C-alpha cells in the first residue's frame, strides 16, 4: 500500500452508530460486523412477550456466503504527490458495518445481518 499523508480541513458527520467506522489514515484490515433485529409494532404498548433473540432466527447462525474468486478490478491511479488533501466533507450518517475512510486500505470484509419484523394489530389479534 502506498502510504500518504492525509490532510482534512473540515468534516461534518451528523450520526455514527452501531459498528460504523470513521478513519483518517491508512488501514490494513477493515472487517466490521453487525447483527440487528428491528421490530416495529403497531400501537404503543410493549412488553416482554414481544422480546426476540438472535437464536430465534437462522439468518444469524448461517455461515456467510463470500465470493470465492476475487472479482478483477481494473483501475488506474495517478498520485501527483504523497498527500491526500480534502477540503470539506458533509456526511449524514454511518451505520451498520459501514465505513468512512480517508486514506489507503488493503483489505475489506464487512458483514451486516438485519432481521426486520413488523407486527400489525390485525396479525397480532389472529395470534391470540
């Protein structure tokens, strides 16, 4: 990896949550992981009978299916000097195994698994 100095004048980052990463400088290995269960329920009452756990859903136990062969990428870079110079960057949000990187990076392997559940009142009444 070509090592360069990173100069940043201003970064406006509104929100960074969960396994989001903000990095200035070179990175050898970037491997964020995230598991989440998002439950939306119609109505305003919540109790422990609505609790859910990762072991309820096989998506969280299954092995990831990674690309077996690297995908060839043709790129051409012209590094005028040894400095990465950034004036102003505005970022709304970084979340769920995502990253903002100013600098070089050798290896990326990100994984995010999210189970979305929506409970509608009519469905809930049928469950009783």
